[in-house]
C-alpha cells in the first residue's frame, strides 16, 4: 500500500510529528493545519472545550488524535488533479487563521481570508449591503491584489446597491450575471483566495445574513475542491457581462451550456458515486442529488430555505417509505407558502420550521446529512429554479469532523424549531 509522508507545522498549543500513513479509504478529507474546536457565538472569544462538549460555531476538520499523535488521511491518486498529496494549508499563503466551518461571523472569516491573500481574489455573490467585505477588497486592490467579482445582475440593474457602486468607483473588476429564463439568478456565494482556499455556503454579504439569519459556511482547501471551484468561477466569468455591455436580455434554458463536472468521483454513498461538487445551471443537479438520497440506508436530515422541487420531495418520501429516519427543516415563512413542504407534511415526513436568531431573520442555511456519513451544502436551495435556471453550487464532504459539527448544528436547530399543523399552511388553492 502506498505511503505518504506528512510534515505538519508547529501551532500554538499543539506539537506535530513527522510520520507516515497509508492512503485513506476516505480520501476527500481536506489537508488542514490544526484542530481547534470552539464553543460560543463569537469566534474571537471562543475557548477550547473537551470533545464531548463541542457545540461551537467554527472549527477545523480532517485530523484525528490517536495515541498522542495527530494523523491526517492522504488522498488517493486522482487523474486530472496535479497536487495529489496533502500539503500544509499555508504552503504558499498563510491561511492558518481560517477555520474550516462556520455558523456565524462569516463576514469576519471572509475579511480575514482577503487580508491574508497575497495574489488574487475571485468572488461570486448574490447580494451585498455590508461594508466590511467591500472595504477589505478595496484595500486588497490598493496593495496590488488582483480582485475580480461577479454579482447577480438584478442587484446592479436597474438600481445599483450602494456597496456595489463603491466597489466600481474604486476600480474593482466587476461583472454581472443572470440565470436563464425569467427567474434565473446568479445565486452563488463563493470566494477564492490566491487560487488555494475556497469558501462556500449560504452567506450573502448583508446585514440580515450577518446579524439575524442562521447561515453556514465551509472552507475548502483540498485540491479536488479548489480545482473544481476555480474552473467553475472561470466558466462563470466567461459568461458574465462587463458593465459597459449593460444588462443581459432574457436567455433561454440551456443558454450557458454545461458547467465543469467532477467526472471521476472518488466518494460514494453505499455504492452510489458522489461527486465532490455539482454546479448549476446545466448539471441536472436536483436529479443527481435525488439519486444520492435514494442510496441512503439509515437517515436523512435536510435543511433548505425554499423548497419547490418535486424530484427531491419524492426522494424524501420514498426514503421514509423504505424505513429511513427522515427529518426536514425549512424557514417558517417560506415553508408556509410551499406546496412541496405541504406535500411532505401530507405524506407523513417528520418536519419542523423555524426563523432566524433572536426571533427575527431567516433560517437561511442549506445543507443535508445522509446516513451520518455525507454532507451536502452550498448555495443550492431545493428548488427547480436552482437546478434548471440559476447559477448555484453544491459541495459534498465526508469528513467526520465537519459531519459532527454540522450534525450538532442540525440537531440544535431542529430541537428549537416548531412543528407545523395543517392549518399553518397558507397555500392558495389551485383554480
């Protein structure tokens, strides 16, 4: 069996050893630099806790402690990926201060990643109202960083958001992008730093997302993810319009073609291949996610902000009929108006709905956990529009540390949510 040698750096509080280990059977574990599990709502004030008390909002994953020695799994050789062995996450740029998952203060994480970047920043975001990330991008440009940003077209035309106008006035290279047909949007929330570190999730750069909503973010460092997201961003940039070109006319379904694909997935769920990522439009994302759901054998915990995909609704109902433990969670205000949420309710799927923090805001997170072994997250709401017309992303992760963190968060949200009754739905009857 192939052996790999790992040299992990010294960080405060941890001494790392040089050792060898076998290639992992679970090779999509990101190369990370340290384990830090935290508790609390403000990462700047978090304190390390014992393993059994972990319930914080951020942390690193991919490492395990056995016998006083920290072990990290190696990826198998994967055709088409140049960097096959893990490297310290800050081999080129020091991103060691960036943890690997966040459920709050995501704006601070993105600013920290921008400030650490030495060469480039590429981003794609749906909406901007907060000033901290734009200010960080302007400072990055002033110190010589190449900054490029894709914005959903509806936030530029006909009326431009103030923070977007500030970015343009500062000379940031910015393009607009719309989805297909009437309702397609550029809904991604992606940042790429020095081509090495990628952030994804549900978080828009807004006041509501920062202070009122429940949101989630994942930081990706493994070359499989980084390569895929770099290709996807380049693909979107090639389709996006310069501001001098003005707004795009409405374009038909299929106009943009097929986005980059993970053609040789190395993960699987009970024998069903699982890609590292799925990008919309043009990837039949809802059908491919449904097929993965169909392969689950034990449990499904799903959370989405909006819901209109019958394909995915049927997948959850069929899972319940197969005897799986299925739980579904959705934003209350969106769920009350959702035909597909009522469809799940009528078919006996265990469900709850909730709102944001402190009795306001939205339950805006988007993720699913299958068999306790696979996480799906990203910008993708469980809607037909997200699959067919909009620019969206899904990422799949099977690392045990991040799964535990996301499972803890799901359990907490589900416990605090409401059980709906039939009278709570406000769906207009069909004529």
